[in-house]
C-alpha cells in the first residue's frame, strides 16, 4: 500500500492535538534532518522552526500522527533543498555540525565525523536520500514517494552515495580505532 | 625490514626572533588548496569568552572545557585531510616548524617516525616560568594539523579531554594493537 | 547490514534539538498570531469612522508586538550562533587533545623500544 494511502484510513484529525506535544515529539527528527543536510547548526534550527510554524498553519489538513510524520519529513526535505539553493555556503568550516547534546556513545566518533562531513558534501538529492535512509530508516519506496522520484532513482542515488562514502572515508592512526 | 627511526628532543631549542603574534602562518593556509577536507577554527579572546558562556556547568565535558579555556586568549586550528599521501612535502612542514620562532617558544617534543610516517612537534611558550601557549604540528601521511592555543593552560588537562570526548586514550597497548592491525 | 550501513546509522542518528527549541517555536507561533490579529485589515471607510483612541491603541500595540518579535528573533539568533560557536570550540579542543595524545603515544613507544633494546644488549 502506498504510504499516503495508509494515512487516509485513520479517522481522527490532529487539528485538535496539542501542538506543543507535536513539536516535542518530532523536533529531533526535523532538526536532525536539517542539521545533517545543511551542516550548519544555526541554519538547521532556523529551518526546523520554520517547518513547525508551517505545521501549525496546516494542522487542520493533517489527518493522523502518521500523516504528520510524513508531512514533516517532506516539508523539511523540500525546505532543505530550497535553503541550499537560495543561500551561500556557510562561512565557517565544513564541519560545524555538533555532536548530539545527549549522545549514545559512538564506537568511533572520528569515523562518525568523517561520515557526516562526506554526507554533507554529497549532491542535494543523494544527500537527502542517504539521510532519510539512515537517519529515518525509510525504505527506498517510501523515500521515492516522499521526494516524488522513481524508486530506481532512489536506489541509484543510494548505491552511488555509498560507493563515494566508502572511498572517501579514511582513518588515521591518531583517530584511535583499535 | 624498514628501520624505525624515532628520536626525541627534550631539551629546549633556543628560539630566534620572529613575529610575536603567531596565529596561523600563511604557509598553513596555502595547504587548504590541496586538501579534500579542511577543519578551520579561529577564535580570539572575545569570541572564546562568548562561546564559553554557552558551555554548560552541568555537563562534565563542557565543564572541563570551560575550566580549560577560562584564561585563554585564542585558539587557532587548521586540520587538513588529503586524498593521498605525499600531498604536502616535508619541506613545507619544516617551513612551518621554522615559523614557530619567537622569544619564549621552545620545542619540547619532536617525534619522527619513518615506519608509519607520523611526525609530531609540540612547542611550549613560557612567560615568567609559566605556560603561556602551546603549538602542535602533527604531520601524518594523509593529514596535517596545526594547533595554536594562546594563554595559560594545563597541558595534562588538555590531553585528558580526549578520554572525555569518546576518543580512546592512547596508551602503549592500544597503539601496539593499532600498529599490528588496521594501520594504513 | 554492512559495516558501512551501521556506521552511517550511527553517524546520522537523530540528535536533540537545541535546548528551549519547543518554547521558541511556541513563542514564534503566538507572536505571529498576535501580529496577524492586531494588524488585520479593515475597509478604508471603517478605519476613519472608528474612534481615534482605540485605533491608536491598536497601532501602538502592533508596533510593540512587532518590536518584541524582532527582539525575540535577535535573542534567538544570538543563542543559536552561540551554540554553534560552542561546538566549534569543543571541536578545536578535541583536535588539539587528540594530537597531544598522538605525541604522548609516540613518546611512550620510544621509551618501550629503548627499554627493549637495553634488555637485548644485556
């Protein structure tokens, strides 16, 4: 069943739902997509805020929690692409995406840093595809529906992006993997 | 079998006159053109003070950072990652080392390794017998890093931060394993 | 799942939004609603037929709300910029720390090798 069809069957509207609850529930998802795409902390927060302000204006049209999730991912994705096209590259260094404020310990934080740097350097569409795949655990079919592109294109983006990631990411002795 | 050549300078190398305010030498900036990835951090005193306002006293890592930077006047970092070995020359690194010459600066560690290609120099600045700054130049096969920290700091405190940030503390055992295992 | 897949999932995991994010969104929504409701349009005739004092009060309230909104925005911008600067600072310290540890490790290695060589000679 197409992802959109799943939402239509659910009866209750979210219009009456507590908006603050929705923000708290989904803020890490929206912020993280923006941050991993833009690699700019302050731009990511601004974008994430814009998404939720837009959500507030569109609450009446959303039909379920699942619909909200779909809507948020879609709007965040499109705003990320619009943001990149409209703005100059960030003035500060490539890696200004911070470590999460309450991280589970990563096995190799330097590898994680390298990966985020390389992901942030991918072209826009493959970058989004990788973020939705690995951050949001979405299937290629769901990603295709969200971004409005053929499934084959999504899979091709993923394949090439992964090949690039494997080739670019390197480790040095000083980065401590034993 | 390639002979490992490691030597270390512990005696202070007399300094020669050079610009007092060494932040990031021009030669370092040129290397960014060759790098595939660059990390740049430039924080002068006022910026440091402002940034450290946002360090949380309730987070143990951030608290340690706040203590470390409390009296610093600047932090300057350039870290370059290259596509392949040989992207920069030893002459370029020598030129960098040569620029760390100003009254009060002494080289306290100089390590050259033919085996794995890692070369590290650590320079201290002393004023009235107290630590007033540190410069680290780490030249690895595909990575070159220049760090300049201006102001009084506890070197052990800085080195210990590695453990706090989830970077494993390097000791002899882990280094041996790294050399036997996934060394590139 | 391959090793790279695991690394990517780990590197791209969701992270917490900045502290106070929800409050800032709610404040922004409330602010925008207030600005919309107090600066709503009326027909030209109606404006001039209303008493001046309430109209002036509405105008002053609108200006105050807009100014407050701008001030709020500035405070919020400073906070997000401060957070970014903080992360830069921590990144710099991490890099410095790791290179210092590299130097220490090399020195340890020398000491161990020298000890071994001495033992061999003996």
